[in-house]
C-alpha cells in the first residue's frame, strides 16, 4: 500500500476544495434560477387573477344585457298581445 504523506493529503484536500467550490457555484446558480422561476410564477398567477377579474366583469355585463333583452322581449310581446286581442 502506498505511503500516506502530507503532500498526498494536501493534494486530495485541494481536489476536494476545488470540487466544493464548483458545487457551491452550481448551487448558487440553481438558487438564482429558482428565484427567477418563482418571480415568473408570481407573474403568471397575477395574470390569471386579472383574467378572472375581467371575465367576471364581462359576465356581469352580459347578465345585465340579457336581463334588458328579456325585459324588452317581454314588453314587445305584451305590446303585440295588446294590438291583437
């Protein structure tokens, strides 16, 4: 078996240190990407919320329009009925 010397241990520790630096850099990159993705997700959630809000307003307007049309149709039907007894 090879003799373990301080120089050999030093080289192994340098190698481990270098690999740990690469891992730390990679982890930092992943954190940045996650923060970016979280921001994009929040933006999408806000957009969906705005779409639902606008859709709700359009739905309310459509209900009012339908109610007016039904009232108009009812008035027209009553007027026709009164013209032709």
